[in-house]
C-alpha cells in the first residue's frame, strides 16, 4: 500500500485515510493508493461499509495542480470516483478543512457525506481557468439544485458546512474527531438499512428546471456577464446545461474533454501561474521561521479620508479594534459617516446583517490628536501625500507610539527611508501601500526600507494576510512597483493622443485586451487634479491632461474630464471639445497625426510597462517577475487570464517584445523605450522572465 493511503479496520467498517501533505492534493500516487484501498475494501466480504477521510489540515483540496502541465496519467480522478460510486456497500466521505475541486468531486462520488464544523466546501476550478473535470458539473446540481450549483461553480467560492447541510450537499455535521464521526455515521446507515444514494441517479432537484429551459438561462445570465474575456465560465454553463439535457455518462465524457481542453489553454496556464506566484510572494528571503510576526491586537489609522477610512475598515472587518485619528472633529465626523454609509450599503446588498454592521462599527474609535496612538500595536499613516506633512506625523509618532509598535506609511510614491529617518526607530518603519478602494482591492505593497527590521516586515505581511490582502514585498523607489510601471503607461497614453489616437480609442483597446477600464476613464474616475498637483510639484507637464485641468475639467467629479458625464452618470461620453483640443495640441507641437490599430495601441501601452518591470527586477525592487504579475492583477486590473505583464511577455516571446520596444524607441526618440538590459539578455538567450531564480 503506498504510504499516502492507509486502509484499516474498525469492526465491520473499512477506514481509508489519505495523507499527502500539505493539502492532500489528488496526485498520481494518491489516486493509485485510493484505487488499491477501495478495491480491497470492496472485495473484502467482511467489510460492510467504508469511510473515506484525510489526515492533516484538510480533506483532499483538489487535483494536484503541479501535474497540470504534464499529460494526464491513469488512474485518473474519474477512475477513482467511478470505482467508489459503483461499490455495492455504503461509502461515507468524512470531510474537514477545505474539500475543494477534485476533493469535493471524490466526496460527491461517495454515497454519503458528513462534515466537521468549520469545513468549507467548493469547486474553485473556475479560478484556475477550468471547469470541474471529475463529475462536479453533473453531480453537484443533482444534489443541491441548479441555482446553488451554478453559484458555487461559476464563482468558485466555497460554502460553509452549515450551508452545505441546508443545501443537501452534506448529510450531517459531526462534532469531534472527524474519522470517529464518519464511522459512527456509517454504523447508523447500516443499522437503519439506509439505501445507497448514488448522486448520479438523483433527479428530484432538476426535473422542474428541465420543464422550464428559460429558468436555466436566467440562473446563469449574471455569471456569464461577469466572466468577460474568460473561456471557463461559458464552458461551465454549457456543462451545467448537460446535467439537464444529456445522459449522465455522456455528460461526464464531455465534461472531461472540456476540462482537458481548458487545462491545455493559455488562460488556464496564466491562472495557474498566478496561483503559484501568489504563494511564492509570501516567501521572503531573510524571513525564516525564526522571525516571528508580532500580534496586532489594536490598530490606529491616521487620516480619515478615502484611503484612511478604507484601511480602517480592513482592520475592523478582520475583527481588530481600530482608532481612527483626525486633526479635527469635523473631518472625523465626515470620515466615520462615510464608513457607516459604506457598511449600510453592503448590508442593503445583503453582504452583511444589521447586527454585523453594528459589530463592525463598534470596533471604531474616532479620536483627534496623534497622542491617541498610545494603545496601538500597529499604526498606519494615511495622510496627504506630502513629505513635510508625513515627516511631522512620524516625528509625533516617535513621541507617542508604544515602543513595540509597527509604524507604517501608506505613501504611494514617497521615499520610505526618508520618512523612517524622521524617527529614532527606523527599524519599526515599513510602507504599507493600499490600493483604492482600500477595503475592496486585494493588493498590498509592503515596502521594505533600508532599515526595516525583519520582525516589522513579518508583522506587516501577517497583518496583510489577516485582513484579506495579497501582500507583496517591494523595495524603495519612486512609485514602488505598481505606480512606477503605471507611470510608464500613462506617459505613453498621453503620447498616443498627440500622435493621432483619441481617449476612446486608447481606452477601448485596453478594455478589449481585458482591463476593466482604460487609462483615461480611470483618470476621470480618480480625478485629474491629483496627478496635476503632483506634476506641478515636480515641475513636470502632461500636455493634454494639464490643459484639461487648467480648464477646470477634473473628471467625473466635475462631469468633464477626458470625457463628458451626464448628471448622475458614470458613463463616459466622447467629447468633441476634447478631440478639438487634442488635434490643436498635436498641430501646435508639430506632431503629425495618424491612425492606430488596436494592437499597436496595446503594445505601446503594455510593452513600456514590461520594460519598466524588467528594470525593477534588475534593481531588485521586486524579488521576482511573478511578484510584479501579482501586483498588476490584484492592484490594477490586469486580466488574470493573461497572467500579468511579465508572464504575458513570456507568452508572446521576449525577442518580439524587445524588437517592438526598440522600434518604439526609434519612432518616439524616447530613450526609456530602449529595451532594458535584462530583457535584452533573456531574449538573446531564448529565455523568459519565468526562468529567473525565484529569489
Ligand atoms: C481540480 O481539482 C480539478 C478537478 O476538478 C478535476 C481533476 C481531474 N495542488 O494555499 P496554501 C500547495 S483543480 C498542488 O499556502 P492555505 C501550495 O502551492 C484544483 N499544490 O495553504 C502551497 O505550496 P507551498 C482545485 C497545492 O492553508 C501549499 O500547498 N483546488 C494545491 O492558505 C499550501 O497552500 C483548488 O483550486 C493543489 N491543489 O490554503 C484548491 N493546493 O507551501 C487550491 C495547495 O510550496 N488550494 N497547494 O507554497 C487552495 O485554495 C489552498 O491551498 C487551500 C489551503 C485553501 C487548500
């Protein structure tokens, strides 16, 4: 018996326990072990029922994703499930932790399911650009009905055990040891002579829907809309439909075929890259197991503006009491009012109960005066982006913050080392760069200063994870990783306007590429005045944007920016006045205008970002190319199915990216477009960014 699967006896019950740390992924060896164990239990006449459970932190959490780049091998998960399903004695899955994907599909192939409290069950394949490939699209709707199944499969979000019980996905929730609970349940099934209930034979929850095909369209419509650009959602909807229209075995065959097709495609490869890159980002050189994160029992956020309020909400959402500090009662009242409004809006959408809103609000302590940081273990400064103001705040923090406190700055551009120098404890200072809206966006750039202590960094990372963010460590430079690359894109977007494109051409090229918004619609949303002020401070100029600001066009808030907005609408409408201004500016500057193909627009915007990303890697500002990809996907809406800018470059092939950049450099005369040394070297060696050491 392979070491990963144990078969033992408890009287007339066979107990099969899988043990493949860390998450009991359904690897080739595990599948082989399961076939062996189930065959023996099936053929042993003295065994009357079988319990399947897992050792460690979770029941099987899915297929082994590391096998997805190799050809499939037998026995497949389908073989395992078909064997279990066909056994003529009760098979009980006793699940705990996170039975996900292929793991849940194995449980669905069993005749009964019990779960430990706290279990989260789901089919997250869609998040990997896939559909369930071992019967999930066929068995889940039979068991829980189409609406619930569609929601689980198309969002990929798991459901808690008590919801699973209510939906009929599990038969019982068992307290205490899960294996003992599974055995007790199996004995009950035998004592009560319960008939075997094969999920494949169920039809009670689907029959009504079959008679009303329109109802199916309604159930899936909203999900299809959200899956713009992705192949997997449409494929999953098609597969769910087979549960109504196609015989079970034929539906399984088609599901498998679709799964394998998606698995081999670029979208799934990109999403797998991001799955592993997110986990890689958590590994930081110099932060071994000996470096312990400090516990954060209380936090303080300085500044109750949009960013500060959103950051404070992140703490409260994770159950951490937070002092929200402002300079005046008025500003405080305004900030707390917006926070309450946000929570009420979430409650109105059904995202929180009224009681939960009350619990969250109770965690806020709105106060004035920086001396109020005295009780906090972590302080996040989110005041106006101005070095003098930040310095004043940190000088005060040095006086009032507890000696053990982490002092974090939410600066987007400024020098974290210079900020740290204003204190007598630079080792306690770290950047925690949140993205707007801070309570929604998952990215957190954790900026490691020259003197940031390992414990400080570890604490910022641990808190980031606790509040539901994807933290990525970056080094100090102007704009860190994300905004520095964004700047390369913005410069180019403006240049495209001068050379012949219009805002709507640029924006639609990028939304077609997969971004949720183009750069000009985005600027209008954020407010043009913010970057205008920053440019003025640096003595820089953006021809078109500056003229718009000088004309009082600050974007959505003034109903005019790069576009026009009707009262109360956020829909951008092209404005002939802006077009005239752009054309006149090109003329004044002596730039000949010409038409642009969409692909050229995309390349002109995305390739300079990749080039800047390569420089960021050369300078060690980012540890790995995958970190940059994670930053762009979670902070800037880069389409996940393209795997992030650096992975996208590898997919296109670096020689192509290098040659195009060299052509842009000649065309525009901008030396920033000269391909970065790292990019040039990798391209000439026939390598990609993904081949670089992982740091
Ligand atoms: C599928 O099942 C297809 C089927 O429908 C069809 C089959 C034919 N494989 O996340 P963590 C590694 S598709 C390989 O930090 P947590 C992970 O890389 C799959 N490795 O832990 C990490 O390694 P390292 C459907 C995996 O406690 C380590 O385990 N299932 C897999 O925060 C710890 O992971 C999923 O999509 C895997 N399946 O979260 C579930 N899973 O330490 C994917 C994890 O070297 N997994 N690893 O960096 C998860 O969502 C989370 O890992 C889980 C635990 C919630 C389970």
